[in-house]
C-alpha cells in the first residue's frame, strides 16, 4: 500500500526572500524523502498588500504608481530567482509573462475608475501565482522533481468574491485527478494558495487565511496523513507571551481546544480556514519554518489527556451590553428577540449570559458595533421600556473576555473555584460568566484594565504538560 500524502503550506513570511524559499524547499525535500508531499505556497510576504494598493491607485486614476508597484514586484521576484540560483548552483529563471496580465487588469481599473470585487480578486491572485513557480523551481534545483499547479484548475467555488466558499463535491475529484498522478510519479506539486475559480470561470479568493483553507481542502480531498502549516512561530502557546513571558509550547491540542482558543483570541490559527481538514479527521501541525527542529503543535481529535486548564486566552475591544428590569421575568421570547435583533443588523454576539431570575440579560459584542446595537435594541424593546418592564439598554466599554481552556476540565471538580479564586486574589472583578455544556472552556468578562492581571493569574494555575 502506498504511503499517505502529507500537505505542507508555507505562509508569506516563510517565503519572503530567496533564502526563505530555499529553506522551504529543503524542508519539503526532507519531507518528500519520507513519503509523497503536496505543497501550498502563499504570496511572498507583503506582495498581496502591494497588489491591493496598486488596485486602489488605479481606481483613483493613478496608473503611474500602480505600474511602479508592478515593476517593484517584478524586481523582487527576479531577485528571488537569482538568489535561488546562487544558493543552489542551478539556473532558475523568472517568467514575468504573468505581469503583463496584471498590468492589463490595472489599466482596466484605471480606465473605468471602478474596482469591483471580481477584479480585486483577480489582482490579488498574482502573489500566489508568482510565488508557487519559484518554490517549484527551487525544489527542481535541489533535485526534487516538482511542478507548479494553479489551484484554479481544481478548486471550484461559489461567486462570493473576496470570501468564496469551496464546492467540495466538484472540487475533491478534481484535486485527486490533478495531484495523485503527479505524486505517484514522484513529482512534488506546488499549489497556489488562496485562489479558486467560480462556476463561470472567474478568479476567486478564499478570504482570510485563504492559503490555510487551500491546504485544508487538499488535505481532506487527498485523505492526507497531516496538514503542516509552516509559519514564523513555534506553535500554539499556553498564553500570549507578551502578557505571560513564561508561556510554554502546547505540544498537542484537541480540535475542540484549538477551536476555543482561536475563538477567544489565539492568533496562530484562523480556525474556520482549516475546518475541511478537521471534518476529515486530518491532524494539523503548526511549525516554525525559522526553527524547523522544534516539535511544533499537533492538533488532532485527541489532545493531551491531562486534567485541568491548559491555556488562557483573551480578547480585547469588547462592549458589555445589559438589559435589566424586574418586569422581564416570565416574558417569553426576550432572549430570542435579542438574538433576532443582533442577527438582523449583522452583529456577532461573542458571549451571552442570562440571570436565572430572568431579570438581566448580558451580551458581549465588538466595541465597534456598540452604537448601532444599542439603538437597535432600544427600538426593539421600546414598549417594554415605556411600560417599565425594562429599565433600558446599557453599554460598558472597554471590556475584555478571558477564557480558560482545556479538555481536561470536563468532569474535574473544583475547576471553576480555581479560576475565580485566582482572579479574585489578583484583585480582578468579574462582570459576566459563561460556561458551555462541553465544560472545556470557562470564559468571563472583565474591565480591559484587568485583562493582563487576569490572564497572568490564571496561567499560574495551569496543569503541568
């Protein structure tokens, strides 16, 4: 039986120069010695930002700066190709034909003075389309047979430009037909991250952390043994090291733990991007391309079997909205009306709590949504306010949410007492508390000024790895 495929994705910082591209190629070379590999390449660091600025300049009729940006992109990739040649001793050519297409697209934007989501996606796609051939060329120069593959030939999406969703039913067979014959011949495909194609044939992009999404889609379709995400950090830490200098690496996490951590502020992984791999049960490995000998963090169905809290995360920039009133007790549908109102105006409720007496409802939302949420709730409950059943809608800022996370918290007695005793000893007042039925997360709201103290106090209670 043939060995399972592993998928390796490299982010922009890991491909930021000729040196970094060669380092990535050497990592892929080592992985390929163990079994078949598929690589996913992001744009070189910063290139997508340059492309988007060029599109904005063109929209304003400033075509000269846009063309200057194209030339800067050409020069950077040309220098990268030359650097790869020097590092490997093999000639690597940069094919700049794609840049003619980019120049034409920018000229069209400038002529129409319009930058639609469709054309923005097309312009954004050039970073990955330029970097993947360079990574493939570096592999070939190192003696690893390789071929760049445009993801648009495999990944079929809807037509939501800027945040397209993959059609797995159409894409999975295409992915297998395109990549499995290559890996069977010992060829290492380097796939463009971030991009896809709509049913009408237009270029689309997969939104935030789109290259992670590409890697997850490939991993799921190919039944990969793992999806390795190479980045510029060692993995997932037990807390933000800027707040807790002695935060330690978490070698293993469960999918549930990772989901809770990323939802409540951990920045290493954009969890929605990797849901296809999780649904397929493919382990995710976060590793540092600048320190590749480190173990990284493996995220799979089962994490560390230890007990208690494993990590502490926090989100800033929150607003606490409360609805109070003795007349609210026993009135059916109050909570449903709150959620209906926030859904109607497109506001995400990060945390929700209701007093058992039904006389208070509290919700945490992004601070930027405060004004329109308060206005909408005031309007929704205008009758209750007029009759005195509700005192009104109040908002408090700045608020932070702190979360204690760990699968080992389930069924462990005294975890909640440990959490709130720790923050009390730190002199932190807790505004709102929430704990889901999964029992792997206890989250609470505090004043923003107490966020760091609460995180540090909780981190001292962490279970030993």
